[in-house]
C-alpha cells in the first residue's frame, strides 16, 4: 500500500542527536524539513556526536543516520519495533533518504534500499562488497594510489558543490553575465542559438561563457598570473578540458580571438580558448574532469582557477547594483557600469499552462525534491528506468510543454532520475504542494 504522501508531509517532526539535543519542526515554516534537519546536523555534528534522527511521533516511525558507520536505519513502532538497515553509497544518500522519509514515512523508503533486517546481514553484505573491490584493486596493483586519488577528487568536487558558482541559478548567472558584458563595453553575441558573454579586467584576465538555447552552457575563467596558465603548453591546456561534453567543447574550438577570448593552439590542430578554470552546465554546475585531475596532481584548489575573484565576487552580491559593482572593482568607470546596467533589459515572464503546472507539481510531490541550493527539481529520485516507466515519459513531455530546462543528472544518480532547473513560476505553485 502506497503512503499518503500529502498527509505524511504535513506532520510535525522531531530532530535529535547523540547528546540529547532535540528540535521540533512544524509544517508551514520558511524552511523545509530536509533543510532544517541537515542544518541541525551541520551545527552539532563532531567526533563525539555522529548519530542523528528524524522522528515522527504520531506515526511511531523514525529514520536514524549513523554517520560514523556509514549506515542509515529506518524504524517502525516504539513497542516490538521493526528496524532495518542500509549502507550509505555516497554522501547524497543522506539527503535523498531524509527527503523520502519526510514525504512518506517508513513505507516511502521501500523502493530505496536494499534494506537489511539486522546489522549482521548488513555487515556481511558490506564485507563481501569490500573484499571483492579490494581483490580487484590488488590485482591492478593500484589500490592505495587509486583510493587517495579518488578521495582528493571527491574532496575537490565536494568543495565546489558548496561554491558560489554552484549555488547560483544559471538563470541569474546569465543575467549577471549579460550585465557585466555590457559594462565591459561589449554586446552578448548570439550565433546559431548560442549566446556568448565575456568581460575582462583590462590586465589579461577574463571570464567567458557560452549558453545554448536549451540552457546547456560552459563558463571559463582565465587568470594569466595563476598556476593554471598553460598558454605556452597546448597539451596541458587541452587536458584541462577533458570530460567536457562534445557539444560544449565545440563552443571553445576555433573561435575568433577577442580581448576576452585568448586562444592557444590545439594539439590536434586549430585553436582552443585559453582557460585556467572550466565549468560545465550540462547538468548541475561542475568543474571539468581534466581540471579536477590537474588540481589533484598539483595539490591546488578551486580558488587557483581564478573563479573566486574574477566571477564569484559578482555572484555573491545580494544586491547586484551599479553601486555594488563599482565598489567591488576598480577597472570600470562608474559611467560604464551605469550604462551597462541600463543596456540589459529583462525579458517578460510568460504564464504557464495551469493544467500542465498542476500535473508537474503532483509528480514533484510524489517523487521528488529540490536540490540543496534550490537550483534543480530532482524527480523520480533514486528510481531506475525500469521502475518509473511511462510516468517518466509523461514528465518529460510536461517539461518540454512548459519550456523548462532539463539537464543531465549527476554521474551517480539513478537511471530514472530527472533533473530540471527550477523556475519561479513553478516555485510559486509548489508552495501549496510541499
């Protein structure tokens, strides 16, 4: 029997930890239950406080997160309770399982396992998995090196996942890039449905971005004094772009050289835009694989790409105004900044079909949640293609009919998941469905 998700989502919850701290959450507040719980964890988690729970007193259900062991437990009933256990496969599991429990309680987690009936069964399954993985790695002779490399890469990606650029909605990113392009005395150029934005500081450093009509995009920074300036090394420069989807990579191949797009020779012929930072927007904003590899090898961080001082300072402004931009930078005149803002006009927002919006919101309510930065709707969370079937096809039709921007799901996402960029017109309706 399926849980009544609408009713379950409206119940009060209690958060707790190992130190007997408790916090009540009630529906209708400014913060979702999942965000409130993760904030509760972030504020209290330390080496001596590693277990946290979400409790539904009314229905006698709870979800327990044992961070030190990498285990999640779901509990049903306070007397003769039923407990089941699940190993955590990646850090996203915590938010995913919390979202399902908040939405539909114990029963909503049935298809998001596997769940083991006791700790011994879980440990046996995990031990078998680790033994098999260890044997494979030992055979390759690269176990230690590979794990260290993977951990460094994961740390870099985790760091970037909390960055200003990752948190900024691409819609707002494009708006601010358009303004800054005008401020720099340029016009955004659209060719074959792809719009190029670009600005520089007059000293050899620049930001460039390309966005296609479907929302897919590529942002590159170039810090000419940084450790990632490979203008004299075409092979190393090309390697930074490894992993960029072919359609996005084509946007920086053989483009005309301008004051912002400095080009370098490509080892295979032609040219490539020089970049110290490469960020893809084919899915959630991410650093290119080649960039991550180089940062690992050189033991550098995302700040060495120049993205912080070249771009994120403008994105971090709560009030993106001529006065704020003038205060933050010294390479544009006040007149240029005012003129640039005036030249950037906002397109009117067209209303959406009400029936299609309601159906989209229903699917979101039953199967999805918003990602941690409210940049994406994540629908059919943790589901496989086989499990969702025709319902997913209906959703994709709604996304197209509503003109929403669907993006690629992250590499570790389940095969049935659908990621769609949030839209203020949908957000206004979702307040009634949360």
